[in-house]
């Protein structure tokens, strides 16, 4: 079966899983054996406890009366979000340009300073053992 694609399980199969769970079988082992999410198996068990085998005779899909989340966002909301993002990016650019100017000044002053004499010239004393 293709991953991510919902599977439909027969009523008898769901009843069998719920009964096996209630009889104490390891849920992890059942999950691995049938490739089922444990959350689904617990849901079946709970429905079985509440209504017996008939409790698992549920219609497929979203329960009636539950509206899905709205998928469209108001145009003004999107525009406002984009305007806030542009303003935030402009502030970031401003801070970065101030930092660049600061470091340019620091480097200019460092270049203007006289350079320190190089270390590692001729030794003033001989090494021990020579």
C-alpha cells in the first residue's frame, strides 16, 4: 500500500484488534505485525469498550457538524504580514550598515598605526648545550 494513503479496515478486523488488546496482547507487537498506528488501535479499543462491536460501525470521514479550518486568508491580512516583514528587513539592513561603517573605521585606524617590529629575530644568547 502506498505510504500516506488512508487504508480502510473491515469491521471484523477492527473488532479483532480491539478484543486482542482487551485480552492483554502487546499493543506494540500488534502495531508492528499489522503496520497500524497505535493511536488508531487505542481509538478502536475505546470505541469497542463504549459500544461493543457496534461501536466500531462508524462512518468513514469527518463527523457531521464539524467544519474544516478555513483555507483562504484575507488579502489585507497577507498584505499586512508582508508589510511587517519588509519593515523588519529594512531595520536589519540599517543595523548592518551601521556595523559595516563601524568596522571600516576600525580597519582604517589599524592600517594607519605603525606596525610592530617582527618577532623571532636573531637570538641575543646562545642555546644551552651549544
